C-alpha cells in the first residue's frame, strides 16, 4: 500500500539519532504524543529549533518534515536532527523501507510559505511535506499553521481562497506577527509557541 494511501507514518523501528542535549526518559518516551513539525522555505525557518524545544517542553515528541527547498540552507538541519533524535524527512522513503515516524497526534506547519499553503489547498502533493499535510486533516488530528507570507503575496486571490478552503477543512491558522512591535519598533519576533497554543484549543 502506498505511503499516501496508508496516510500515517507508522513505524516498527524509528531511526533514532543521538540526542545528547536531553535527559533520557525511556519509560515515558513510549507514551508521549507525537507531533509532526513541517518546515517550509521562509527566511524565519532558521529559528525552528525554538518551536521544537517549546514542543518538547510541553511533552511532545517531535519529528520534522521539511520541503526540499527548506532543506537547502534555510535552517540548521544537523541541529534539528540532534534535537529531535530523528532524521528530518524530506523525500519519500523507498518501498520496503520502514516508516521512520509513528502516526501523528498533531501537526504544525511553521513557517508556512505562500507556495506550500497554495499547493496544500489545491491538493498538489508533489513533496513529502505537502503530501503529509494533504493527509493530515483526513487523519482527524489537529493541524496548526503559522504562515510567513508577505502582504503583497497574501493579497493574491489564490492565497485568500487557499486559506478559506483550509479553514473549512478544520485547519487552525495563527498570526505569528500579531501583538506589540519588536524592540526596534519593527515587526515582532515570530511567535513560534502560538502554533502549540492553537493545538490546545478545544
Ligand atoms: C531568503 C529567502 C527567504 C524567503 N522567505 C519567504 C517567506 O518568508 N515566505 C514565503 O512564502 N516565501 C519565501 N521565500 C520564497 C520560497 O523559498 C519559495 O517560494 C519556495 O519555492 C518555497 O518552497 P516550499 O513552499 O516548498 O518550502 C524565500 C526565499 C528566500 C530565498
């Protein structure tokens, strides 16, 4: 059965890496809920470790998916793999390979690009990241998104229609730049934790 048809990323033997920065909690690790973090190619992606750390502090186990473009220099992939203890997933596994991640209990997309939001809404599953998102709503798990899209792009009618369509599917959107201005009076810092707050909403 294909990965898309099966939907969830179940696995018998997750490919774990060393996670030196975290204390071992082997007896709890089995019971922790599993969060998929999907990373797109926006400049702010370089800060995604903040989201991963915050999620782990809220007792999520985290597995990261990244778009192929995001893998090409947008964030520190080695640091993220060390932090999560798992390889980042960007390409489809080969037939016969084990599923590296368990099924998700929730999904976060941060940062979400114009490109990925539009492809997701249209059902164009041409990357593993978008395919994973296309499946997520059908799995019945909460999905939270923090878009990082410039105003000029956000005014494009296709993007507005994508947001409407995804909201209609139950996807939860947050504004990562809402709130007080930053220290220099400019844009506030990207509010990574807002994605986790959205997951906790009833
Ligand atoms: C330095 C840099 C920063 C970018 N920041 C953004 C951004 O904040 N939001 C966005 O939608 N696209 C941004 N882009 C453009 C995306 O990388 C581009 O649309 C890409 O195709 C998105 O691929 P993905 O959606 O598969 O990750 C940026 C590109 C570069 C080179």
